């Protein structure tokens, strides 16, 4: 279980002894999150559709952080059997499961009248159903140890976004899901929270043309795009053993974008 050490009079979380599963850990926010937990002593399982890249994240974590234990596994979060199987392998290898970061997500942008039902379903399958399935599989184990931290991924586009009917619906769904699971699983010592990022510099946003990015930045009070590590630190905050009284919350991390 996570310990706590004092640095300059302030409590700083460590995750020594905690087993942390990060979905979508091959790159972007998931990769930054996996690296951050590894730096603080967690045993980290990196899950991704891209097995080779997930393994690379785990290898990088072990190379950068001496003594770190990490593994990379193939897992499609939308596939119930694959998700359960991956979590079983993690518990078997690492002896527990304390934190699930439900980070995997996709976009298939199209205006609603042109949006194919397959692209609608695909985004819901990964972003919403995948989040539910992984949370359910993790909580089934966490319940037995009466401790767990589940952190889901919404988005500020849950409010609605031109060209993202599927994505916005999935990310709005994650908010209702998060709150409901928080209510149901509090009795098992499991907290369930979500982060709602604004614009983050990752592969997901790399394809956006520079003029569009520049225009977007003019609407962000902080005046820039977020780095993946700025979302990863929110994952660590919710995952902290001392965050036990925080559940069902959605923390918007958008540089003030939704304030204006
Ligand atoms: N980048 C942003 O600006 C932004 C903003 C708000 C929310 N988000 C959310 O943050 C999360 C991470 O975003 P990112 O920008 O790092 O994305 P990314 O595209 O850089 O990385 C996503 C990772 O998820 C993996 N993945 C996709 N489908 C999967 C599946 N079915 N099973 C397992 N892994 C799968 C991909 O292989 C990839 O490694 C997503 O849920 C995204 O919706 C991102």
C-alpha cells in the first residue's frame, strides 16, 4: 500500500507497493502517467492495443527509474475477455491491484449527419464501454482487498463539440458512470474519479493543423496547450491513499478554457 514521506514539511505521496494499471499506456497521457507512477515506486502495468509499444513504455520506465518493476501487455479495453485476462495476469505477476487509470481513448470525428453508425459505436465501445468493463473487472478484485482507486478519463468536449457527437457522448457518459460507480463502490474502499482534460499535446491532437491550434490557444486563459505530464499529476493526486475522501469527482484540467 502507498506510503507517505515528508519533503520540506509537506506530505508527498509515494506509491511503493502499489500496483498501478494504465490503459492506453503506449503513448501520450498514458505513457506520461505510467512513467510518473514508476518514478514514485509503483509496480506499473502498461496496457495498450499496441503490445510492442506498451512493452516499450514499461522498458523505458525500468531503464529510467532504477528498481522500478513494470510490464507491458496487449489489451483491447473494449473486449471484456481481454480486459479481464490482462488484469488477472497483472494480479498474478504483481500480487495485487490498487490503482486503475482508465485512459485509453479514440476519436472518429465527423459531423453528425455524416457520422457512420460504426464510427459512433466504435468510439462509445472504447471510451465508455471499455471504461466500464475495465472498472468492473478491477473492482471485482479491489473489493476483496477493500481498497482501490479508479480514475477515468472524460474531456471538456463532454459539453458538446462540433464534429464530435460520438466522442462528446462517450465522455459525457464517463461522467455519469464515474459518479455512479463512486456511489456503489465507496463501501468497498474504492474511490472513482475522473479527469477532464482540455487541449493536451499528444498524438491525438498532433494532426490538428497549426492555424487551428493557434486559434484554440487564444481561447485558453493560461495561453498554451497542456503537456501530458500535467494530466498525469492529476492521476497521481486521485490515486493517493490520502485522497480517500474524494470520490465521484471530475477535475477539469484545461488552463481555464471552459471559464471563458
Ligand atoms: N489529447 C487531448 O487533448 C485530450 C483531451 C481530452 C481528453 N483526452 C483523453 O485522454 C486519453 C488519452 O489521450 P491521448 O491524447 O494520450 O491519446 P493518444 O491517442 O496519444 O493515445 C491513446 C492510446 O490509447 C490506445 N488505445 C486506443 N484504443 C485502445 C483500446 N481499445 N484498448 C487499449 N488501448 C487503446 C492507443 O493505442 C494509444 O496508445 C483519451 O481517453 C482521450 O480521449 C485527451
